[in-house]
């Protein structure tokens, strides 16, 4: 089992522990009505415009950047479209030789209940796949607020609420974990400050409108071909009428990981996973610590 699969099921087991009345057997009794009750936010709809600034230094290079973004959502976040455009400049000075490199990015991500769409403008293609966070919440906690379920997962990986603050006229909870600080109003993030490897990225709302009517056209995607992507759990499909998971096998995998030292886990995690091989030692250790915390939480 790949490490990212193990992480998903660690979260899943924590979720099942918190809601003992909602077992694997309950999946087959889930109704369509319950699907429509799933909420990500505690506000019905919204339009938010963001700005982003990037600043810092990495390995002798100075990095700066700016960006803009917009978020449209309705049905309490079950339908949402987020568009972002950023530009980042890296100025390097190596042995007196100065070089400047500027890159830009344009992304659109849409959530339609349990289906995600990611627009790749370079390839002029849209990638479609199941949104596993929404899917897992629906399958195992269909009556629970998805925002609250997400908050519980955030706590599991060491996140905590550190205070409250009024931002743009809204009373926000402030949550922090692993170099990320967020200002959240009723489940909607209005500001984020994230510092990773010396680079600080600040994304903050500049205009906020809630509980308003939003035209369907705001959720339209570019006229690109759509490509289906395999879900994060590979061959495991979430079908309410035919749900088959090797539950004992998952627990055995988790117990083996629990006993691994960081070095043993790193060797196992990077053996056949190119993405893991490219991660820094610091990020690998953070991932290892997150997995260990999630496994301990389920006990």
C-alpha cells in the first residue's frame, strides 16, 4: 500500500472512531438525501476576491511574487470554483553572476459535490476525479458537517485554534499548524500566511460577499476536453452498494508503520514513489510525524 493511501485510511479510522454509530456496514444505507445535506461552510454562498504576495530567500536566491484569485461557491460550498493567477520572480547571485527568472501560473479548480475539476491551461485540458475528502466524509459520516470533519482532521495532524480576530468585518477563528496560519470564518478561509523553507506566502481576501445570488455562469469551465483521472486510492472504489475494503489489512499496515523508525520509513516510502523521492529531508520528517500522530490518535 502506498504511503498516501495509508494517510487517507489513517484519517478514515480516526473519523470512524469519533462516530461509533457509523460503521463500514452503515455505508450501504446511505441515502441521496444525506448526500445533499453535506456542508463545507456555514454560509450558503459567497464571492471572495483575494490577493497574494510571496517573499523570502532560498539557497542564496531572493524570491518575490504577486497574485490574484477569486472564489465562488453555493450550496454551502458543495459547488465551488476557485481561480488563481500568480507571478513569481527568482533573483540568483552565484559567484557574482546574477540571473533573473520569472514564472507565471494560472489555475482553475472546481468542486461539484464529490467531483473535482482541475484546468491545465498549458495542456488545454481539464482533469476530472473524485474529491476524496468529500467522498470519505459522505461515506463514513454522511450526517456530519464536512467543515467540522475537516477541523477534526486538522487537529489530528497537530493543528490548533490559537485565537480569534475580526478580519474584513468577520469574526474569524485563527488556526495554526506546521508553519501555516489561517483566519477562518464559518469554515471559509479569508486569510492564510504560510512559511515554508524561508518563503512566506500570504493570501488574503480583499472583498467578501456572503449569502448572495450567484449566476451559474460563474461556475463555467473553459471549453477544453475532459480527462478522467484515477482517484487517490487507485483500485479502491467507493460504491455504496458494493463497498469492499480489507479493513484488517489496513490496520496491519498501520501497525507496521507505527513500529518503523524514521530512517526505515523513509527507505520504504521513497522506494517506488518518485514524488516522495523529490521531497526534502525536512518535509519527509514532517510527513512521518503526521502519519505517526494520526495512527496514535485512532488507538
